[in-house]
C-alpha cells in the first residue's frame, strides 16, 4: 500500500512498510486490534519510543513514526557499545513491566507461550530498535507480539546484541567478553537467571524461529528466509549448556 506520497522503509521482510509524513503504513490482520491495544497501554504508561496507534483499515494499519536511527546491515559499530547493550535491556524491562497483568485477549499473530508473564515483542533486536546517539530510545515492529515468558524476549535480545550467535557471526568478541556482556545485559534488565538457563531458552527460541522462517519462505516466496532458518538451527546446535567463563 505504497502511494505516490509514501517512502518505502528498509526492512519489512514479512510485508511492505512505508512512511507517509509522520506516520507509518503497515499490513494489518486479525492480530492488529490486540497489538494496537498493547501499544496504547505502553504509550499511556509513558514508555518512550513506542509507535502511537492511529487507525486500522481493511488491510493496513497506520502508526506514528518514531524519530531516530534504526541500524541496517552492515551493523554499525555503535550497536556493540555499552550504551546500546544496557539501554536495550532497560527498555525491554520497562515494556515488560507495563504489560504484566494487561488484557492478553487475542488473537495474536504469534503463539502464546507459557508462562504468559508479560506480552513479548518477539523480535526485540537492534534492527527493530530506534537509537539516538547510540542509546536505545524506542522499539518498532510490534505486530508479532504475544503473551509469553520474559526470558523468551530477553534471550533473543541477548542472541542479537551480546551476541550469542556462533562462528563468524560473533562480531569480534571473545567467549569471555561475550560472557561478560551477557551478565551485564541480564543485570541491566534485572534478571537473575543463570546464563545456562538463557541458553536453554534461546535454543528453543531459535528452533521455533527456524520453523517459522521456513514456513514464511514458502508462503512469501522468499528463499532467503530458509537460509536464515539454517543459521538459526546452526546457532541453536552451537549453544553450550555449560556456564560461560567467570569474570
């Protein structure tokens, strides 16, 4: 739904996204009313950088545009700075705290996972975060949100920003440095989970994401999503169940 006065936005692997003035136009579905209810609650609670719901059309939604920088590939160096690591965890904690106890009635686009402690973003990662001078000031792309455990979201953020990926996707950090970064991320969120527990949840998260990516590759005719699925399975297999090195 890109009109002549719209600007196509980067990303949007699962659908066409465009900017029109100070709003964003995205595909909508049966899940959109629940997501708009969630966003209104977050905005009302004073969570910074959450898109303001505007309208829902027959096949699209309109949201407020969040001013800032959303990093694209190649990932800029400032994403790996301490400010990004800590501010991302703090924003996620703030959003989770607000959603604890909210109305969880769907339908939701993503499965509901137990224990449904909060409403998860389900893709809380640098490419969906808005930065200002290296600090996370907002989060976009809430359309896959659904109720689930806090750690379901937090483990995936750790995967992307620590990072906990394997092989050549470690972005230059040693195992000890990544173990230290994981502990700082958990501390900034206020989570007392053991790193091995994070790995256990992340493994399940990545395998579920791989299955989803394969399915969407067929539905959307995007074979690159199957390549993503292969990476997720590889990373899931490479996760260790042992305690990372002590700091």
